[in-house]
């Protein structure tokens, strides 16, 4: 296990800054996901960690030692690529052995390590098969075994599940997480899929335009997003414009555009008079019986979609559409009907108003 530190990394391509002054620490045995939309800089960051790119500024340290000037073969990292990059003419065992052969590991040690890696990846019995004879999930596990067999201090995963179908992706998320826990290897996982990142990671680093805009546990980022970008990128979110009118301890009272008021339980950073947005997740917004008071808005019911485990509603407040996920039968809900939407003061958060 290794401790990884990124310190003020920058990478430019001509006049474009792909990675812009990012700093991040990945502790021993952690799995941290770099998450963000296409073009946000996450793959560029991973390629700098692997040694395929050299940062223009900043440092990469593993256990306190700088590695940013070392070539890939001297960094002791294992990497799993998006397309797996298996050798089609080599068997499973030979693919797994490749890194050991390049390192000139003695034959006896090599065989025992190949056997352990294949068992870890649940590929016993497949040693003599070729990649074309394997399913996508099996190929993915071969790539993982090949990365782990060299006993790297750092494991790098570049969107390794993007070529799999939805069912297999979900299965492999937990497979990767279980293998990572058993091996205890420090891991950086790159993805644009927020569900995948939340399922796999101990922490997330959300990136946008070359910067890390928020880092924290999946629950921290989901429940207390730093800004509107994070709120919308990590799951669905309703953002209601408001103004802070009163502070009560760590709580705040805000006034919405329609004159209604809401209480936010955790709003220590808010200041009276500040323009803000209330973030309420669709599953935390309730279809209420008619009532008045805090944390209630009067809306008109629009689209109703039955999804099996839940019913998705779209309701409008003025010219704003709000999404609600509830367990009410779709037959009880009528398009065009007036509804009250309510939420718990503890199940929402405040962010600065969008500029």
C-alpha cells in the first residue's frame, strides 16, 4: 500500500489548460474516483500518474518520494485500460505473465504469482483460453489480474467498465471493490458514471474544467454539494432560488421567490441577505397533504411516470420544474392537479446562488 499525493498539478496543451492546479491525497489502501464529464481533465490526470504524460507544474509523490519525472516502468503502478489492451495471441496465463516477464521475475516465483492473481480474479480454469474466447467481464478480470500480478504500489483504472452492458457493469463494480479490499491496494479510478463512482469509492474527487471542485465521501458530496455543478452532476437535484432572511444557530430561514419560507437545518456558512439555492433531492421531496408553513411549496402536477420501484413526478412552481420520486401509485396522481411539495429541513442543503 502506498500514500499518493498530487500537489498543484498543471498540464497544458497549447493555449488549453487541461489540468489546472489540482491537489489531492489518496491514503494507504483507499480507492478514490476522479469523476467528471468528458474533457474535465480526469484522464489527463491519470496519465500523469501513470507516467504517460509529464506535468508542466506540480509534483506527484508516492510515500513522500517524487515520481513525476520517472518513466512508467519505474513507477511500480498497475493500470487497467478502458479497452483492456489484452494481447489477442496470448492465453490468459500468458497475458497475466507479461508484466512479470518484462521485469525478469524468476520462473518459480512467476508461476506462483500468476496462480494467485488468476485465483483472485476468479479465472481458475481459464488459463489456456484466448481473449476471443472470453466474455467482456472475463476479459476485464484478466486485465485486472495482469495489473495486480506485478504487485504494484498503486492501481490505476481508466473507465474499465465502459465497454460492458448495464447488468455486467453493476456486477463488476462490486467485483472490483471486493478485490481492492482484499488486496488493500491504493487505487485511483477514473469514470464519468456517478453511480459507478459512488458504488466503488471510499472518496470522490469531482472535476470540472480541469479543477477539483469538491472532494469527500460519496455521502458528503451527495448530501452537501459544494455548488450547482456538483449538485446536478451527482444524482438529480432540485435547485430552488431563495434569500437568507434569518439565522438561528446553525440553521437558516430562507424566502423563496413565491414568498414561501423554508428552514435549512445545516446552514452554518449562510449569511443574512445572501442569495442562495436550496438543494433538495427528488427522493427527499414529498407530495404532501394540503397545508401551510415552512418547507412547503404549492405546485401544479405535470408529467407522471411509473418506474416500478417508484413513480417519477414533474411538478411546476411558477416557471420552474421540480422532480419528485415517490411510492404513490401513478393512478392516484392526476396531471394538472394542484399539489403541495414538502421536505424535511435536515434533508436539504444550501449553495451559493448561480451567477
